[in-house]
C-alpha cells in the first residue's frame, strides 16, 4: 500500500509538472505565432489613447500607397489649421527629437514601457520644456536641423500630457498630425489601428480597375501578349467587370487591382488593408498591412505596377511577388501569384478586399483558359549572359566615360541590362548623355554612377554635378562630386544621366526689412530664398556677428528669424542702436549668396 501510495503521489506530481510544462510550451508557441503571424489579437487594444482631443478623421492611413514608399502611419486631420494640442498616447519618456527642413519636419518620439514607440510629426512646436531643450541644442550646435537623444529619465511623460502643437513642417502637404507606432526593438512601423484607436468606419473599400498581366512572352490575354485593364461596376453583391465578355487567357498569367478605402465622408482616399485572390475558390495570393520596416518600404515599387504608376500616377496593386521583393506583408502566395493556364476550361477569379474594420468588397469574374497553339509559341530570345544583372549579387558595368556600381539586393528581379550613349543636345552639358537601362525598372536603394566630363576648366570643377533627364527632357539635380577627374553621384533610379554645371547662386529677397529700418516693433525678420537647380543646402544667419536661429519653410521658400529678446539668446549689441543682420545661403553645387542689411532697434 505504501508503494502504491508513493507511486500515486509521484504520478500526480509528474502530471502537475507535465501540465505546467505543456502550459509553458503552449504559451511559447502562441507567442511565436503572435510574433510572426502578426495577427490583430497580439496588440493591446486599450493601452493607447488618441493623440488629439477631437474625433479622429484620417487624411491618410497606414501603408497607403505613396511615391517610392508605403505611408508609415496615420495622417490625422487637424481642421486644416495649425496649433491643435497634441497629447501623449501613453506614459513613457521622450527618447528622440528631430528637427529637419524636409521629411517629418519637427518630430517627437516617446518610448513606452510596453515596448512600443509613438511618433508625432510635422509639428508646429514642442511644449515649453521640450522646446527650451531643443532651442538650447540648436544654439549650441549653431544649426536649425538637429537630432537629439535625451537621457531616459530626462523628459518623463504621462498619458494625456500636451507634448506639442500640430503643424505643417517638413514634407507636409497641409496642416495635419502624422502619427506612428513603432516596435522599440526592430523600429518597424506597425499599423496604429491595430491598437484600437477610436476610429469609426463602416464604409467598404472601393475598387476602380482590374488588370491582367502576361508573365512571359508566350502568355496571351484575349490573344495578345499585352497587359489588359478592365473597369468595374458596383452591384448589390459586389463588383463585376464592366461591359466585357469572358476573358481568354493562355500561359503564365497574374492579376492586379486598383482601389482605395475611406473611413468616413470627410476622410481621404486611403490605402487597402488586405487583399485575397482566389482561383476556383482556392486562395492563390493574400497580403495584410500590419507591419512594414523602413528597409522594406521602397519595395512598394515592386508591389505596384511601377511603369504604369510612373506614366499615369495611378497605383495598380499586383498580386505577384518578384523574386527579390522582401516585403513581409505576403501570406499564402502560390507560385509567386502566377497561374499557368493551358487547358480548355472556365475559371472563377475572385478578389476579396477589406479594410482593417472588416468592411469587405468582392470582385468576381471569369476567365477561359485556352491551350497554346504550338505554332504561336515564340522561341525564347537568347540573352548575352554578360548583360544579365543578378538581382541578388553586386553588379558592375563600365564603358567609355561611365562606370556603374550596383550593390547586391537592390534589384527585385534579374535585369537584361541595356545601355547606350548619345551626344548631348541640351545647353550646359559637359558629357554625353548616358542611357542607364530604363527608368521603368525600379531600384531599391542607392547605386553609384561615375561619369568622366569633357573640357571642364579648373574654376568650374567645384560647380560640376550630375543631372538626370526627366520624361519632359528637362534636367533634374542628381548630386555628385568632382574627384580625380570624375563626377560621382549616388542615385536611386535608372535613366538618362549627364554632367552639367551649376554656377548660379541662390536668390535672397528681403520681405520685411530694408536698410536703416527700425525693427523695435517687429516679431521676426523674414526673407524669401530660392535656387534655380541644385536646391538650398545650407543657411546661416547672424545679428552683430552672433548666430541666430532661422527656420526654413521650403514649401513657401521662406527663411525666418523670430526675434528673441531674452538675455540668453538675444543677439543684439545693447551698446549700439545700429545692428548688422547677415544671411549666408549655399546650394547643392557650392554656390553661395550673402545678404546684409543694417537695421535699428
């Protein structure tokens, strides 16, 4: 009996231990699935409050399609005005502050105890405590643009604290708040609507167009080896193709669609959250816009029909994954989204398109597959291996007067590289025009172009740069520096490049100052600045030889100094009533313009 009792006790303990271990393993497995599956259930729904006090209306949502990037957060409307109170969405501390002319303008980053970082951008100003810290650093560095990393406990924040006022700084198309939530460790952006922010939406996504693509030279759509678009019409049960009979397809085919979402009648045309493509009721492709890293965001140019976007400005979302497209949004993609049609039969195609709140639109249509007549099959064109750029390898190309260096993994698919050069018939050029492949093929990151110019005088060398010739035949600044007889620039696009000179300095025009003017009652000194080609790169203002903080509003071409009378920052020599204001502005090609004026105060 004792042995039996002992055995029962041991078995009971073993069962408890086993149950405990199974519970731990189960928790780990669930954690792994939530981490890598990125389902909506993994994100805390009641941790973050709204960053504004009024109803959230979206001008843009997460992963909305933008030129060369997915939108990284929410664009929250502020009534088309600046100065709205911006509040911290949760407890935390200020972990980063950035002030820049372009990009996010004035931006604030708050790290929270739960492992997330909230981001507030395009701000007009910071609160007094943070603003004083920023201003001190700007004067210390003598630079308007600063990036600051405060100590962890330096600026503690409580949920609901007013941290800033909304604005229109940086690359902002109008007053609004750009709001993000990021993973603290990976710095990847996460869809803020996964956290249960108070946004209401009962409107289905809208679909504009369906497009069908041949995946190779032997694929046919209605007998032609050409991508074909179809407009759609709304019905009670979803969308149907407008005014078209059944489509015939042969060979390797993939699909795409154009659409948008809006959460209210006052909201903007925002991005689609998820799309699923079914072939004969079986899933062929799907994606969800949950998390996107900054190293992935330019993959939008592989996600969309890039040539079509370049020429029309419209975004077709392709249900097709190129070999070197590393976006993490894809789920359950069969054969990269390509279907091989080669039997005489009818197929049902169905798109299921949703917003993050579950509002759903469905597009259904039929395609009839046909066997390919052997006589119509084209012989695969033999390609010179020397011209093939492997998308996963580093590639170099050199010809007379030009060299191109492409790092590994900046192409989404292998490229049969095309190149030629022509004489420049545009004034002010110092080389041939080098046609570097085609601008319709996207590039993921920077690559280097080096061009040897012709007949450049020594005095001109410091003003020599590269230009890209756009679709309209006009020169666009592409950067570059002269070094050892070669002009080298880092660029992100294939296309037509040429060496040019830029010798015209920026323009400076006073707005509210003039020689001898008394500025005792003025709050600021304002000047308009502009440049004809390479853009404003640097500016520096001073009063009586003392550096002053000038803010550059590039959208209005305005440089402005807000006159500071505090003892700490006042630049005015109190011993004199006459004061010298001086502004120095330089462009991207090394040209400098200076403006000076004597004022009284």
